[in-house]
């Protein structure tokens, strides 16, 4: 990974909120120009393009790009961006009416090495589960993710989260 390129991508994303909604194409053009600097088969370029489509309200255009980025080894190039792609792809799949694919993609991430994206995994998975009518499981995940951040009641909330999905005795 080229740090200068990564820094310029980060800088571009830091301006995202400066673009008006009807200026989405201009923002995507900035990301496309950066992605064009990479080899055509680079999973990084595909990932950034997917993020740009997704962030500008086009989950349907983002899904195939996320899939291709992952298939081309994004997770090997950057484990962090690979995990982000799985979270974002799952969210886009839910938005396009395929939450079951999101659940299938994200469920293994619950067992992945822990990082700062753990709560995003759980939140997105909870939304996918809810979209499938599995609200208790989704609420359990959301409460379980929230519990460690509470100033008090962490143990109680974690227990309530487990009780939502454990069989009653």
C-alpha cells in the first residue's frame, strides 16, 4: 500500500460532507481519479469506488464493486479494509433486499480477531437480522455491543442480551 495514495484518499473522504447531495457525481469523480492511479485489478480502487457509490446513495452500484474487491483479495491487502468491505457490503445487501446474504457474510466476523470495527459488525448484523424478522437476535447483538460502553449496568445489559436468544428453561 502506498501511504501517499492512502493519505490522499483519506483527505478526499474528509471533504465528503462538503459536497451537496446533487454534487454526488463530483465526489465520485474525485474517488474515481484516485482509483484510476492504481492498477486496474487493484482491490483498493474497487473498494474506494464501492464506498463512493454507497455513500452517495447507490447501494445497488456498490454491491458488485465490494464483491469484486473482496474476490480480488482486499482482505489480504488490508485486513481492516477487508472487514470494512464486509460490513458495508452487508449493509448494502440489506438495503437492496438481500439481508440473508448480509447475515451469511457477517456472522463469521463475530469470531474474527477483535478490532475497532466489532461494534459496527454487530450493529450491521443486527439490522440484517431485523430485516429478516429476527428482531430478538438483532436486539441481542445490539445490546451486547452497547453494554461495554455503558457507565453502569454493563453486566446486567450483557445478561439481558444473552437472555433474548437463550432458550427459556
